[in-house]
């Protein structure tokens, strides 16, 4: 349990002092770990934040991307949030939930006096409307997370009661993410599925406009309950996939924050005295998704995929054995990430005993033997879809060279990120680069993706034993037993080779030195509520 404080530590600000100009910071030192920048800021000004891709839908029910979560952090608060130490704290809720002795009834008190950006009052009925939409809307990415909620009702103006099918340990963590975002019922009724183009929530900033592929514009919301703590007039989010371009714009002053900066760009930024670096450990993972049964799209029963990797687990195992995780980290990420082979970060509060050193080592001869046993014609032709960032292009090229030696012919198809999500959700792929920013509770890294017909199970994986372990992990409160469950579950997932985990990122954010009040926590989000320009 001591891992939690390490894993979820909020912001570590790094300085580089090896004889060259250093990456500066005015961080506060707490227990030897540099945390949040505490300099005072003035009111006014607009902050421009560069994202590494264009977000998908600005609808908390349907959204799937980390860059989208960063935008939501500016305009859509949740029932709960995490603080800089990784502790769940109330946000739109007035207090932590109260759970009955049998774990099947949860009561949530809502903060009084809150208004959505469109002026509608937030009350218990509004919370219930959003929770049921998250659970029931066709295509919802929150459906699996809220499936245990059998009934949601307002039992008072500011009191919500949830009745669960069974004890559901991850619920508070779930409500500290998009499933806990509350949307204006007025806007939902008016716009329906087009809410994505007219989002209205409670947050420091309100939505103004979106120009696809160019910018998302937010302005300070006068209806916000804590508006006197918001210093900026507005925030502009710009998708800039190329890290070199992001860094050049940071140097010129056209940008003030660069999110998800790649290690190569971070090292380049280390020589800049006018920039500061934020980094936090990641709770997520990056890897490869293999289509083993997605024939009809998300949420549908797995079917038969008539490809070598879809038909035979030995071909998938051979593909994984052809990959050297350590070398991939060194070549593409300059050794600044961590190799990984499971869904749960070793730094999670509930983590199986699978460390990076336990990951399978590259074994080309074994891979060749498996392909021979499977009786497939070599080279086995596979298409890999990657996003269009230069970093992901390098990942694809390194993998292409590695697997060739084992008997695979890997072709690369760079695809715009939102398009790639749409295509892989529909099952239109062989292999794609699959990643997740991570959640507080390990279930948040697992059930959506690995449960049969899970809301984000783009792989078409269906395994009753995995489903059984997911159900147990969700309902057992004892940390020791949960650790055992997730250890067994991780090993079963490894044996399926449907999602091949490769590495864990660190959350690197580069910002202008004249900006303070930025928060970067273990969930990877850039929080700008208290940000502003220094006096």
C-alpha cells in the first residue's frame, strides 16, 4: 500500500544542471519531491495549450482520448477528483460517498449553489440524468464502468442514491473520471447526441467554439462557483502532433504549455532557461491491440477473425516474442519510459507482482518455432495502424524491423488519431497502437478493455475466466485478495496475447516560465483552473 504515495504523487518538477542552461522551476519542495508551482499570478490573459492530437467527441459519455480529458479538465468537473497526492476528494459532491454495510447502496450528497455554464442549476436530478445517460446511451464508453448501477434516484434536492447489483469497490474512482462528469440537462435535452458541439458542464471555463483540427476555445465561466480563483480570461487548446513544432512554438512564445511531450523533445527543452518541465509517473500503459474477435464493433459478441493472428494464439505469441521492450524504450524513448507487460502499473495501490524485469524477453527462435507449429505461411503479413505523430511512426518502424526477423511482414498505416479510434472500434484493423492514461483503481485499466463486450474492448476478446476475475476484483474489498485476483488476471491476459503491453510513459509537460499555477497529476491531465501569468 506504500506504493500509492509514490505512484500518485502529483507534480515533480525536474531541473537539469549539468553545466548547461537549466530547465527552471519555482516549485515547492515537499518531502524531497518537487510539486506544484506556487508563484502568484495576475488576472487576465489567454493560455494556449498544445495537445499531441485532436480530441475526439467533447461528450463525456462518448469520449475516449487523454487529450479530450485534458480539455474536459478545463470545463467539466466531476463528482470527485484526485488531489496532488492521488487521494480521491469531493469536487461537485459535498463529501465522499456513504456506502451501506452490504456495499450495495451508495449515497452521494451534491454541493449546493452550483450552476452549469448555461445557467441551469445543478441538483440531484441533474446528477441522476447524467449517470443514467453514461450507463445507457448506445455507444457509451462509460457503460461498462457503470453497469453495476441498477438504479439511480434523487431522494432529495441534493441527495443521490445508487442501488448496485453487487458491492462495487471501484465506484468512487470511476466517479472521479468522465463517468462522474455532470452535464446540463437543459443542454442534453436541447442537443441530444449533438451535445458534443455544445457541451455545458460546471467548470472554471465554458465552451466557446471548436474548429476541427485547429483549436478548441474556452472562456472564463462567470457561473462557476469558484470563479474568484480563476485568473485567466480563457484557454485555447491546439492539436499539434509534431513535438518539434510544439517545442518551436513554446520557444517563440506562441504556446505557453506543451502537453505529452516526447522524451526527445524533453531533452531538447532542457537547454531552455525560459521553460519549465513538469512530469509525473503514469498509471496507464501503451501497447498493441490485436484483432482477435471484433467482427461487429464495440459492445458486440466476439466472432471469428479469419487472419493468422486472429485464428491462432501461437501466431500472436510469436509476434510478441519478436519484440524487445528494452530496446524499443532505448531507441525510441531514449530510455525515459519503463518497459511494461501488464495493464496495472507497479506503482498502483493494488498491483500484481509483475515488474518490468519479469516481462517476456525477445526470443526469435521460439517465435519461428511457434509459427511453424501453427502451420502458417511466412512471412505473415500484418498491417499496423499508428497515429500520425513522429514518435508513433518511430515505434512502428522499430517494431517492423524487429518482427521481420521472426517471420512477419509488418506494413505501417499512419492514421489520424480520431479516425483510427473509429476504425479500430469498428474492427477494421489487424493491429493498432493501443494506449490508456490509467486510473486510480486497477479495474479502470481492465474492465472496459478486457471484459467480454466491454465498452472499449476493440480487440474482440472474450474469455469467461477473465470476466469472472474482473467481477471478483470489482467486488472484493480486501487488498491482499484483490492483489491475488489481479495477478491471476494479468497472467491470463498475457496468455491471450490480444493486448500486448509494451511500455509505460511518464507525463512530460513543458511550459513557459512566465506561467504558474499549472497542476500535472498522476492521471496525466494538465489542470489550468488556477493557472495564470506571473506578476
